[in-house]
């Protein structure tokens, strides 16, 4: 099982700064999701910034979420 998200913060350009349960840090780019269904609402930068962690992943108030495995496997790693 891949590590889960324990901390998230919204960055500019629809990116998320992530801290995983194993201590690794990564940047996940959400821009490729913005034209699909429920994710269109994330285009609103005020709404996008309301991201929170829940149960090892990231969520927004209207129940959008991203698979924690996707977040881990597709994020660009940062140095701690």
C-alpha cells in the first residue's frame, strides 16, 4: 500500500503541496482534471483553496476527492 496524505495546501496554478505519511513531500498538478465532471468546480481558485485532508486523501467541500494512490504515484517529489 502506498503512503497516504497527512497534510495538504493549495498552491497557485491548481497545484497541491502534499506531505505523505512516510514523510515524503510532493506537488500534484490538478490542472488536467479541471475539464471533467465534478472537478470543473475546482477552476474557482477560492473553492480550490478549500482543500483538506480526510481519511488519507484530499477532499473539497462538495465531495470531490482524488485517489490517494494517484496523488502519491503522480506527484513530483520535493526534498524535505
